């Protein structure tokens, strides 16, 4: 049974989804009118109308209502909620805890949705931002990759199977006719449901003049057809969870979405308006996957919207649950008990092997941590959410990582720092005279590189030449496994700290410069700068040094450059011709 108010003594009686019941007395009540209105709001928050589904939570709400009534009475207020003023309510909430304030706001808001009795300025205050901050707690870590993938695969499977059954049922209905004339056949059952809406076996018997007992024998076919045509809670939950993983919208925003909040800007773009409890109304542009899923859900739930009561049709997550308390149509948030049962049924497990616990805030955190940075349109101060400060962003999204993610981040940072150090070092360029006296004129460089006389001899003779330079240690493992030949591409050597450039390398440097010019002509500027930009700049620096020492050397070497890919050791995908 749904929750209801008890008069003697004043209190609330409710039943939960696990079949337990509880009755909680309001106790001493100096203002029965206001107390009853707060309890009326609480009724709308309790299962099956809302998410409250535990006796301890109901007791917390009753305690908050009791404290609110007593505090206002002590301040001289003895009227009903209609007489509440913005100043009096703000004064009370400034002096209570975050939990008490949140409970009072929710009860007054739920009461006002039903009765519409609050003054406009009070209604604005009740639905606005909280005065008291939440208690600091450790943010939830993102779901693991296996958990995230398993959740999405389970949702996709349910969505695909239910939508296929829905289309099959619609096709069967097109082949059927009115059972009054065609009898009880599967196509005719579907026709009856599509045109008359979901009805029970007794209603069909009364409508068609058949015995209810005979109709009940056909109930399995009727039940299956009803579930196929009118999405139930399992199908709706799968769509809802998958939509949340595609968009990262906060849980309260997903729950309260309505069809009117969808602003279609063309065939494939949707601007979605939603409510976020912390910052009120927000908007976002949905990505392509979310738009396709939303289009499919609207088609899947179209039959439900035609037959549901008018006040239910605008709710995005409309579902049909026959035989449930309060009627078969529901639009309220899905309870945690239902979510846990769904996870167990579809064998979605966590890292501990138990059914995955859905903390919908973690869905948002995981979406942010896995989001493709190429589609990141953050604010100018480089935060994920413009409503957050950079410090909050770092605490909630950057530091909430798994050990594997932290290792990857540290590796990226170390690589970036090493690249900066390499770019800051000038290229080691030797003229013919300097080559002859290498060991004598460059003792510091020789010591830094750990070269002995044999290594210097090999460098001078060209035995350690790669394409554009001579390498002081090809087996160092700087760009690959230590002890094995370096696997770096030819242009990578331009920025390598082990590279030494001599006059004999000028022709290949010019060939590399020509290769960069061909790549520039056929590659977008942003992509070229990301892949080849630093190396092209270093090649120009090296050639400028040689021009300063001997301009004719560079001019003579240019005559040997044919400007073709055949001059370079390239892979097929790297060719420009």
C-alpha cells in the first residue's frame, strides 16, 4: 500500500518495496496544520511515488519535520505553509544542518507540487540553492573498465532485445484486426492493445463479451504482448542507465527529464535542458550515441504515451507496471531496490564478484574520467564543469583514479618532462675541423655521453650513422627496449639527445625537410604540428648552423635532393606520393 497519514496520533504509515511496513508518530505537535502539510509532502517522497524506501530514512524526514515545526513555533509562527514567508524560512534553515535543510526543502517542494499553496517567493527559495554545505566526504572512485563495460553491455542487450520485440509486436498488430470479428489470435491481441491500450484479461472479457475464465487461459500471450508494446520497469531502467553512461548527466537531472526539455536542432542534434539540484537549470548538447538512443526510446515509448493519462505523457521515462500500487503508469524515480534486483538478474557484477552497486554519481565521475578529450568543450579555465572551481575539479575528477590510471598519468608526465628537456638542449653540430679534433675540443660532451675512444672513432667514421645523424648509443633503449636497435622513425632522431650532426648528414637533412614540406601540403595544419612540427623545427635549426659555417655546403647538397619518397626509409602509410 502507498504511504498514508495517520490522524490519532498524528504520524505516517508506509510500506516499502521489501514488503516491510512501519508507522512513525509525529509526537508532540504545537502546529498540527504545518506538521500535516510536511507529512503530505513526505508521502510523495516515499515508495512507490519517490525514492525513499527505508524506515530509517522516513524517520530522518519525520525528525526534520518535527524540529522545523518546533523551531518555527518558538519563533512565533503558528500558521500553515501558505503563511510561510521567505525571511522566516531562510532564518530557520540558516541555523540547521545540511541534512535537516535538505529534508525540509524536499517535503515542502513535494507538498507544493500537489497543492500549489506556497507563496511565489517562498517557492523560489524552496527550489533554490541550499544554505548549508554538504559534509565533506571522499569522492567515489570511477567504475573499473570491466565494470563499466559490463554495465553498458547488459543495458545494450536489454535495449536491443526489447526494441526488437516491440517492432515485432507492432508488425503483428498491422496484420491483425478487431478480436470481436477475427477472434482471439496473436495478431488480433496485438491489434487490440495498440488501439485500446494495455488492459487486463477481465477488462477484455467484459469488453468483448467473453468469459473471464476463458480469457485468463490466454493471459501468457496477453502479458507478453503488453510487455513488448509498453516498456516495463526493466526496459526503462536499461535505457535510463545507458543514457546516463552516454551523457554523464547527474542522477537528479536524468530522473526528471521531460519530453518538452528536448530541443531538436536538426535531425541529429539535441539541446537538452535538465534540472541539477545543486545549480538549478542546465543545458547540454547530446553526443551522437545519446541522440540515437533517445530517438529509439521515443519510438519505443510512443504507444505508452498515446494511452497513458495526460499528466504522465510528458515524462521521458514513462513505464507501464501492471498490478502495481497506485496504478499501472509510473514516472517517478526508480527505487534502489529495483536497481539492485535488475543488476542481480542480468548478472552485472563488481570487482568483488557481487552484484554491482549503482551509485549514479559514480556514473558521472566515470563518464568524465573516460571522456574522449577531442570532444571536450570545457570552459576557458580548463575545468570539466563551469559550475566548479579548478580545485573542486581536481579533487573530484583528477585525483579520483584507479592505480592503473595513476601509473599512466605519471608515465605521461615523465615523458612530457623528458621531451621538454630534449627540446631545450641545442643540437650537437660538428664542422669538419671539429670532427677531426672531436675528443679534444668537446671533452665535456664526450664525458656527458659516456663515450670512449672507440665510440668516438665509430662516430667520426660514420659506422654509427642513422638517417639524419650519427647516434652515440643505438642500443640505449631511449625509444625502445634496452639492448636492441632503436626502432624510432627517421625524423625522431632530430630531437634525440644522442644525435650528432655532421656535414655528411646535410643531404639527408634536406631530404627530410622536403618530406616535411610534402606532408604539410597534404596534412591539416593542426595534425602536422602535432606529429611533425617539433622535428621540422629542429631540422631547420641544424641546417641554419651549417649555413652559418659553410653556405655552399648546403647549396651543393641541395642539388642531390630529388624530392621523392624513394629517398627516405618510409613505411607504406607514411608515403606522400
